[in-house]
C-alpha cells in the first residue's frame, strides 16, 4: 500500500513526542496513524490519481509518500 502523510501531521507528531523523526524512520504503525486513511492499494491507483490531479493527489511540498509492503 502507498500511504500519503501530510508534512504538517508529521511536524505535529514530532512536536507532541518531543523528537525529530524523519518520515524514513517511521514504523508501519506510525505511518498508518499519520496517513489518516489516505492511501492507495497499488501504484496504478496512485499514478492515475496523481496524473489526473485528483483530489487525493499529493503535493511534493506538502506531503510524504510511503510504501508499506505486506
């Protein structure tokens, strides 16, 4: 699954826990918590949404993209 995390959500999470954890160091549970159900089941869904500039398309300056393999 591909998860989208808002940069502001990561900043709030780090502030709340008094740390600076980059998105690359988040574990699977943290990613799922921060993504707030903003995810795609596969890359094809993500690419279609992104290329169509859909409502769920992330912005590089505002979001992080994380892939969790099952």
